[in-house]
């Protein structure tokens, strides 16, 4: 398994692009101009028919987009680069990208048979609506591409119907109600995607339960280590499992009812109990052993999770 450093070096080698050649796409118009697409009919949103993009020249310059994209890609042959890894999208999948994410394509990407659609919208589209705050709760905008949404035929048809509604409104002349209607339809689309993602956690049981098993094994190994350790982080375990922190937490919540952070806290408390009962370490020394820089934080977490302080717990067991 490659380390994150090796993956990053590999990606940069493939791209052959210095950092200064990354393009930042800040507006929807920036996006359509950069990729040679038709000008947007709305200043904050555009809808792209991917089949119409088959003969467009490939743009190799990696980009950082300050936009949201929601896409359903079919028959895409080749690799896309995202973050530090590359992924193959020969299957039809749904992908969500949030602002600030790095994206590039390989030289061998074949779009000659691509179909599907893509929504590109600026965060300002949502500013005056509740969705502007709610969108942060959709974890899938932080997922890695290999955690894309695999749709059933029925689900794909349902989302296509919603997309047709958005397209119909998008093609209408803009009036005072246009943005209200577009945002409400977009929220319906995202709510269905959220439902389908949670279904995927349950129905793709082999892959998800394998991930759960590997997470539990890593957790057991981590807390079995002797001596001082840094505090465990969600990012550390996500990196070890090669998934995004958001995906790992959503998967664990669906299968176990607890987030990654809750699992880590449980492991910390169980190890703390063991140290308190089987060693002569002071409370402060126990805190340092567990990775806490400040013992008072350890005491606060322990009491929050158990209802008693570390000292009271040790005393009650004597």
C-alpha cells in the first residue's frame, strides 16, 4: 500500500504541472470558459449535457474550483485525478465535489462515449436560503471519488426526472422566482442523494463491512500499543483505510450508530481505565501516556464519558 507521500509524488509526476500552473475557477463563467462550454444561462448555475462534450479538446491543466459540482457520469474511459489519487470511472457513478478541491484529468482520458449530466453552481446561489447552511451537513461533498454513489436503475431514473425539472427551469427566462425554484429543486436532488448514499452503506455490505472490520482491527492495534502515543485522530484512521474522514464517519454511523470520533473516544476511555487500574501512573502521567498535552482535557473527557473523574474511578475500584 502506497503512503500518502508516495501517492502525492506519483500524482505530481503524472500531472507534470508546477503548482503555479494550477488554475483557480472562481465563478460559473470561469468554469464554462475554461472547458470550452456554452455560456451559463444563469450567473450562479449551469447545467451541462456530458454527451455534448464528447468532442471537446481535453484540458490538462489541473484546477482548484471554488464551486460545487454534482455529476452523473456514464461510459467515461480513463482516469481522473482528485486530491492525491487517481480513479477509473468506466462505470456510471454519481460524484460530488465541493469548493477548494483539486481536479485534473489524465492524458489518456477517453470521453468519446461519455454521457450523463453535470450541475455546476456557486455557493452564492444558496446564501439567502436554509440550504446554504444545510449543505455543510452533506458529507458526500467531502468524499473521495472512489466513494462515489452507485445508483440502481430506479434511483438513476428518479434523479434524471429531478434533473429534467431543474433543466426546464434553467432554460426559462430569469425572473424573481427563478432562484427560489432552482434552489428548492436542487435541495430535493441532494436529499435523494443523501438517502441513496445511506442505502449504499447498507446494501454494499461486503465492501462496507470489510472496511468496518479493518477499522476495528486498526483501533485494537492502536490502543494495544504500550508507551506514550499521540492522540488518535479521525484523519489518521481515514488515511490508513484510504477513505475520506467524512465517508468513514458516515459509514460507521450507518453500521454502528457511532461516528469515528465516538469510536476513538471509547477506545481512549477503555485504555485509560486499564492504565488507571493496572499501573501506578499518576493521573497526569496517564494523560500524557494517552497523548493528552494537558491533563485537564483528559479529566474533562473521562468525566464526560463515565460520569466520574479518573481519580474517583481509581478510588472506587480499590
